[in-house]
């Protein structure tokens, strides 16, 4: 059986600790004043974080707190936070940071593993670079499982002083050693790995980035509150682009116990947009049709956070047998990608293991089963790895957004970034908006024309 990374886009809802609950509390107005925070404290809640700009606070309290909080006239909702338990990834293979493979003749680039990155060909990143669009001036926040803060591909572009964590007991820097796969490192490398003669090159190799840990690197768990706080932190610390390669397995039910949490996260997304920060997210890996999906109780299912209003949702494409024919179609919807016009805004390279054979191929000096090369190659803790998922597609799109913003001086309204992505996208599948491709497969070069 082929083993490949499921890209942390598969998750299940689990409840939190029954005796020490966290609540996402929303005020009726677009403010959460000090006076209201004092009333929350009097009702038995400990305010852990307060966001007056959203009218939201994160509160710790006992199981009966919501009943007391809702007795306050100023409070609209007090929703108990829910954890998202993400599946651990399966790594195809890990490559150490040791000697680089010999550079093949088709690029001659001194980042010798760049020749494994077929995704850059699909989105025409190198054509944009040839016109000197490389993302300088843009800043990307990677909301994920932290990053390898010592990776030589990432150090040159990392704003290490801005790295932070919203996962209790864990710092932003990944601590699990090689050869353990680190999801956030893989994502960050695709976006902004430096063009420095080491390993790979990011889509926006001159952009800066910082890591906002919202998922545990050990358990894969996170929460709505952590995601909300991560979005606000990234926005307030100058991110032009937020990438969230994460999502709930099979979709999130829009139900009584989730609708207020969804609304709170949507407030954070709106706040980001108002501050010229575009939010880009993966749509998930279970081949779910979000135009029609419902759960057993009849609740509509949504991609979360990819389907939140204001978020740019990204589906995944891949070749089948690229190592055997470098000119093969790179834009086939993957076997796992979630889809639907409600959810998918664009498609981007995510990788797949659909190639049926198990024979070996050699690319960039590496001998592997041919199907492995159809996955996405990027950085990981202490080295590199192949992975597949919409988690790998989203950072390709985020990198293009960084290129567009950098080309416009490092500051651009979200609507103008979206217009550039839409204008440049290759219209594939059904003409117009397509359930697998949305507005099309993202294209760096044409978005910068």
C-alpha cells in the first residue's frame, strides 16, 4: 500500500476537559470593554484574552458559566470551545540535510532539490521570477504546527521575533528531531524557502514569514479559540497573507454547538481583511462535495476554516506519472480533494499517489518509486520530505499572493489581491467557476501581468 502524507487536513471534533472549560464569548456590539470583562469576571469567568476590535473574549470558567454569562444583557453568546484533533501525517520518506543530489540539466539551479518541485512549473512561478517578482516586501503568517526554526532554507526569511504559539506548553519552534515530519515546516518551505543554494525554493523566495502555532506538533490538536487568536495575532503583527493548511475531517456541521464558534472565527477573518491581510486555507482531503454534504442529523457540512466567508479556499491538483514524462498534465484534480463551488476558490498543486505502478524512477539524482515524485517536495524538520494534500496546495496560492503584494510595494487591499489571483487563474474544467478548480488553477506569472 502506498504511504503518503494526509497533510493535517483531516480532523475530528472532540470535546475539551469537562472541569476546566474554555469559552469563546461574543458581545452584542462590536466591542468588548473593560467594564464588560469585569462583569464576566464577576460571573466566574477568567478572561484569558480580549479582542475589543472583534467584540470577542476567550474565557476560562466552569461548566455552568455559559448560563450565567448569557444573563448579561451585553452578551450575545458564550460558546464552549471545541478541539480539533488532527490525524498524524504519514511521511513517504524523509531526506536529511546532508549532501545535495546532483543538479539535473533542466535548470542547473544550485538549489539542487528545486528540480523536484513540479508545482512551480504548474503555477509558472519561475516566469514571475524572471520578471523580478520574488515577493520582497510581503510578509506571510503560517498558522500551523510550528516550524523548524533552524532549517537553513527557512532561517534567511524567518521573522523569528514574531514566532508565537497558541498551543499550551509548546513553543513555535518544532522540537521533534529528524526524521519526524513537521507539517508547518513543509508548508513554510513551499511559501518562502530562500533561494540560497540549499535544498528547495519557495514560491515567494524573497518574502518574509513567521510561524503562529495553532496545532500541537505532538498530538495534532488545536481549537477554534487558538485559530481565532492566531488570525488576530498575525494581522496585528503585519502579516499580508495568512496561510492555514488545516481543516475538519469530513466537514464541520453548522449546528447549535458550532455556529457561534464559526461566527467568532469569521469576525477574525473580517478583521484581517479590513487590515489588508488575505486569509488562504486548504479545503480538506476527503473528496467531500460541499455543495451538497450534510451530516446524519441533516446539518449542512462546511469546510472549516476553508469555507468560512472571506477565506480563500484552495483545492488540490497533481500530475500522474510526472517522473516518467515531465510534460504530462500537472492539473488533474487529486483523488482526495474536497470540492464544491461554495468552498473552492482556486486549485493549486497538492500532490497525489494515484499513479498505479511501483517501478522506480530517478529525478534530480534521487531513486524512488515513480509515484512518489507526483507528491509535493518541501522542507521538513532537519531535512525534506514529500507530502500530499490540500495542505500542500494552499501554500502555493499563498506564495502567489505574496508575489502580488510584494510587486505592489508590500501593502495591498485584499480585494485587489483577489482580483489579481482571479485574473491570472487558468480557467480549467467547466468554463467559469468550477467545483474542482473554482476560478481556476492559480498562476503566478499571469496574476502579475
